[in-house]
């Protein structure tokens, strides 16, 4: 089975996190944390900065790693490196996504998360953690 290695930014602000709705591809309309594939020669942090700039038109501060999610989709294995991030510069512009929302613990489960993202969201929700800190 093919393995796809990606990065995802859990962008936080005022005890809220930023989620995006896919606008293309096999998982169109599913909700996820923004990010994308790691290019050859890039560190995960470099890939995350590049992907967020391309997808959202902003610069971010990549903060501490949260976890690495391993998930088997029907046609590939996903390795997703998740990082806390905060906005550094710019106004968010949706270039590849259909929609976006700032979510709180009260509405964190109100969107249809993609399976790989859902496990991380459930951990965050159960610990009520929406800012950097340990997720257990």
C-alpha cells in the first residue's frame, strides 16, 4: 500500500482552532486541518509553512508538534505530522478550500471531519485542549 506523508497545522487563536473544508479531490467536502504533502528535501516545519502560504495566503509560526497520526484509507496509508501553529502575517484567503471555520470546544464536533483528522479532534475535545499544551 502506498504511503503519503503530510503535515497539518492546528492553527489556534483565543481558545479556538481553524478548520477547513476540502474543495477538491476524493475527500471533497470533508473537514480537515490545513496542510499538505512534504516535498523532497523539506522538513515538516518547512512544508507546513509553504503549504499554508499556498493554501491560505498567510504566514504562520510553527510551534510544538502535537502528534503523528497514522491512518489507513482504502487506497493508501497516511502519515500526518500535526503541529500547533499561530498566524504570523496576513489575512486568511481560501485558495483551495470551500469553507473554513474557527471552532471552539462547544462546536468542535459540528463538522464532518475526515477520518485521519477525527482521531486528533476527539483527543483535543476530550481534553478540552484548543491551545498548545499536552494532549493525552
